């Protein structure tokens, strides 16, 4: 397997190489589309490199992930005459949040429709994502297939039940970006602290909002309760120290972080949004709270704080569900079918 990354390499490249994958980095930072010549150069050079890589490796499948990769990868795969060109759509927000009637979004819609028509299979990671794809590119419906994300549940099998000690540890794992709803979680922590709850919040992930979130933490007087961990390479170890996992996202496809927390048997409080609601059952495998509502989030967390036995029972049921429905073996079987291979 060869993995082609458009951007400069990061920790993920090393992790892929450790698993035996060959990683090729185009190593170009993306300029704004408004920067005419630099953006055109970025597109042309990347297309050239991907086409050359496909031909050199005699690729039988090109599988694209995320925006730039699918725009460039589908086009390059078709030009290089690769037998199967596949793209995975991970998030329901297919168009950037721009003003109504945005010319850039109109052009993006047209380009997306054209590219999806030239892909052999479009994989949506949730039914909500699939619905958005049908809305954006109705002509691609026949090529659309829903394959829920999966994880290796065995990595999380031996973590034991949460301790619920004197200071309860809450954890979230997500990039520090507006869709992940961190600001509402921080406000929920402030509210819980005001009511005398003894908590510690671990934020794993990096992103453009870090400075803003740190400012919110300091202004809220909860600096001693919140730890910014940055990117975390050992998620099982992190979840092993966690009592309650919280995912306050405003929208999601199928969250791998959520599946990992389920496989770890952690009680989960998450936003009541379609991408989460189809995975987590309220009152059985976790608790759902209204998205963007800090008091509702705080109230749901309080339910677990007041009843650790109920929290552990939800965690145990979540673990069972993850093993039965979301193990990576099921996901791989479906992907092998799309790729037209028996096994890799």
C-alpha cells in the first residue's frame, strides 16, 4: 500500500510507515484559491505527482480522503486510467460556511458534482453524510455506499472500568476547531465547578482555536481544572485514565474518537446530533445532550457524577456495542469489496 499525502509530513506519516505502508509526501502547503498563480501551481504540480505515482506503482485503486485529496485524487486517478477510483466523505458539512449565494461555493458544488460523477464509488461514513451527498450531487446516488468507520476494539479491551475517584477525569479527543464545540464543554466545566464538583478536564488535540480556548479557560477561572494535551499518540493510555468521555460536537460523521471511547468501556456524554445518535443510544450506551447547550451538557455529566454505577453500566454496554458493530474487521471487509480485492 502506498499513501500519498499532499501536505508536509506529520506524526501520521510515521505511524503509517510503522505499519508497513510506503508514504509519499507532495510536501506542498495549500495556498488560498484566491491566490491565482500559486493556487494553480499547487494544483498542477500535485496532479502531476499523483499521476506519476499511480503509473509508477501501477495502481489498481485510488482511494481519496478529504477535500483537496478527493479533488486532485479523482482527477489524477481518471487521467492515469486507474481501474477503480474511490472517495470517502467523512463530514456532513460538504460546503464551507460562506454567505448565501457565494460564488466560491457555487463553483465548489459544480466541481464536486463533476468529480463524484467520475468516481466509481463514493463512501459516506454515516447516513447523515450520505444524505448530504445526495443533496449536493444527486447524480451520484447510484455510486453511494455507507460504510461506518471502524476501530481495532482489541486495543481497548483491557482498560478496566473507570475509577471515579476524588477528582473525576473528563476527556475529549478532537481537533480544536469550531465544529467540535469545545467552548460549550469549557462553559459546562465552569458551571459544574461553581456547583462544587471536583473535576479535571483533559483536552487532546490541536487546532486553530487553541489560543482562543486557552483564553476562555483563564477568563472562566478554571485554569487549574483544564489540561491541553496537544496531539496524543497513545489514546488507549489516555482513555485508561478517563472516567467520563465527552464529545460536544456540533456536527460529526462517524467519530473515531467516540468509537474508541466506547471500545474502552467509558461512560460517554455527547451531543444529540445525527452522526452521534446513530452510534450512541441515550440511556443505554451513553447520554445525549442538546448541541451547543452548555447547561444541558453539564446536566448530563452530573447524571454520571451522581450515579457512578449507572455510568459504569453504560460504559460496559458501549464496549459490547463497539465490539459487535464497529470493529475494524467489519469495515475492512466492506472496503475490500469496494476495492475488488480479497485481502491485503
